[in-house]
């Protein structure tokens, strides 16, 4: 029982990071109906922003965390303006958006390798290494911080979407963009807000993931797991993305604890295939004609 509870704690930590990443996918998909694979590049830059703010400028963690998230949000907006808006103006097929997103992801990764370098970078020690002991259970201080910050960010997003006028406009645009435009909603502005929110959470996830592990140019590849979590919970559903990502994190850590860490990716991709075959809309997603 103790082993299960310990793996559950570890799973909640990594699952909460997956959730921060996954909601960015779901937000963009809910409006534009395509999967933004450039999201990994934004996460990578968020992790690098955090390292540089804390090592070069000696900013405290709280300030660096907020600054990195804002910088990532600005980067996401720039990506939308350069890579996606011209395609939207020409009413290009969704396949073109996916190709553009993949191109942006590869470009961002390689520009970091060419300028910053491929070497690993680490965050300075912010939290004590000694874990918090609850009987036989050990909770890492960084894991607890990750869970709390992720929960606060996700709760803030859900509040924004469900209880504010801007959130209602986002939901209306997600339901029917053309009808929303006819009702006076500025859909171009809503798209910018969506990318900003996704980038903000991506930057937060990049800092937390980089702080827990290390920072390197290929760190954006972790978004494959968050994409699986988003599909598991249901693309287009923020609550589904959170649920699917947390469940994925718990399943991975339990697999590592009881079987072997070598099987965690096998289980993750097996779960993706199973969901796509059995319930393509995910746990909380809505059925759509096509998913990109």
C-alpha cells in the first residue's frame, strides 16, 4: 500500500505538468480544430527563459516563473501571427496548419541548438533536497510545489473560462466561430487570447519540468505525453485534458513502480491507440467529424 501511495504522489506531480501542457493543445484545438505541434517549442523556450532569468539575472524563483510564463505567452502569440494567421486569412486546409506547426517546432529546436548549444542546463537549487516525511511516504518539496502551482494555474484557467465574459466569448467561439463573429465577438482577438493562455501555461510547464529534471533543446518532445493526455481526456475539453493528463501520469508512475520504467512509454502509446480505437472523442470530449 505504501508503494502505491508513493507512486500515486509521484504520478500527481508529473501528471500536473502534463496537464499544463495538454490544456494548450485543447484550447487551440477547440477554436481552430487542429493540433498545435509547435506547442513543444514554446515549452522548451519557457524552460530556457527560467534558467536564464535565475542564473544570469539572479531573479528569485517566483519572479522568474512569472516572467518566463509571460515570455512564453508572447512567443505563442508571435508564432500564431507568423505561422497560422496567413493560413487563416487564406482559409487553408487544416493539414497546412499541421505542417506549419511541425515546421515551427523543428525550427525552434534547431535555432536553440545553433545559438545556445545542445548542452544540458540545470536550474539552481531552489528547494531543499530533504523531502517532507508523512510516515513511510516521502513528498519531494519540488513535487509539492509543482502540484500546487499547477493546480493554481489550472484553477485560474477554469475560472476564466466558466465565470468571466471573456471565457464565455471563448466558449462561444469554440462552439461556432462564424456565428460568434456574427454576434459581434472578435474571433481574431479570441484566437490571440487562446494562444496567449496556452503559451502562458506552456511556459509554466517548461519551468516546472526543467526545474524537476534538466533543460535541453529536445525537451519539447515531452509534449507527446501531454498530447496523449489531451486525447485521452478529450481534445477540445480543458477539464478532459486535465483529467487525462493526471491519469496518464499516475498510470506511468505505477507502471514504473510495479513493472519497469522501460514499459512506461509502451503503456502510454498503447493507451493512445486503445482510446483512438474504442472512444476517439476521449473521456470528456465531444464527437467531431475529423480530428487533426
